[in-house]
């Protein structure tokens, strides 16, 4: 499918997904939301192991500045049912991106505000240019960060959310790293090199094992150890007897590269 608001490029086992509305700092409208949902559904339906990692970035001066002002001006006239339809579509988009089986690496610069901060929250790894401004700014507009809250809370926790959701204050990449929203805050000149460093590490790992590890995290998080033990034991045993697990052990013992590593 050809996208109007996204640029999709494949380089080997890495897919590069770029928000492409630079004239509005990659702000969301209903069309970009639909395209991101479509892309995520297609990525999940692709052949297993075809894509080992995805890099999410923004074209132009910012990663994503939240909701498009022109779109928001239209929604002022929406009924509650119409607003519910839009919010549900956006919720499904975030969930679809969050549930991708492969790692999603965020390349963040300029600004990640409102829904843009939500996009950072659904990325497994976030590399941010150190001058980036973040913010859960919805309350400044008299609304709230409801749609992105499950993903943001999972990343930053309740304490930081109580500060940042309630004030709508903007905060730095350094602060974002401090609360877990960002994993690396670097000068602009080091942004791509840092992203590539994470990609190299991901590509050294078994793609099925990485997907299984990603799926395990939400299943285990918050469970008592007694409840988690059967899940973790079964997951470990299944990976040991899997073809990829067998190949990984054999490659290690034979002092060679595993089949998935170029």
C-alpha cells in the first residue's frame, strides 16, 4: 500500500517507518492514525522473522507534536459519539504499534508532545536528541492523556505520571531518560550512530527469541512469583527445544555464527 503520511523503507531485516507530515511537525490527524494502524497490522501479518526490528522516526524538525490543530478545530463540533469513534481509532493504533512482535526503536528529535510522547512510550527502545522537548501536554488544552495513559504509565510509573499528566509541563530528554521514557539522550550528531548501535545488538540475537522475550514482559509484569513461575518455565523450555534455540546453542558450542547472523 502507498501511504500519504508515512514513508516506509526496508534495509535488510530492518524496516524504517517515518512520519511524513513535516509541515505540521508530524502532528496526528485521522488519516495518519489510519495509516499507522494499517502499517502495524501488515507488519504483524508478515512472515515470521522477515523484519527483525523497526525504527520509528519523524521527518523535518520534530518527531511528533501531538494532534494537528486543523484536525482539532474540526473535532470541536463533534458529538460525544464522534469523539468516541476517534478516540477508539487512536487507542487501537497505539495498541497495534505496542503489540508488534519485533522491537520498535524510536529515533526522537525536536519535540514529542501529547500523542508524540505516547509514541515514545510504545517504543521498546528510545534514542532522543538531547534538545528534544517532551510533554504530556493535554491538560493545557482542557483534555487529558487518556488514550496514551496505559502505555505511558507502563513506561514512567505512577509517580512521574502524577507530576507530568497533571501539570502538562514540558520536560527535557534528560528528564525523560531519568523517568524511563527515553533510554539514550545524545547530541544530534550521535543520534543515528546510537540507533545503529542498538540495531546491531538486536540483529545479533535470535529474532524469534527477541519476539518471545518482548511478549513475555507484559505477561510476567505485576504477577506474583508463584503465578509467573509456570509461565517463565514453559517459555524457557519451549525456546530450548525450538529450532532457533537449538541453532543458537550449537553455534555457541561450535564457535561459529548462528544462522540468523549475517
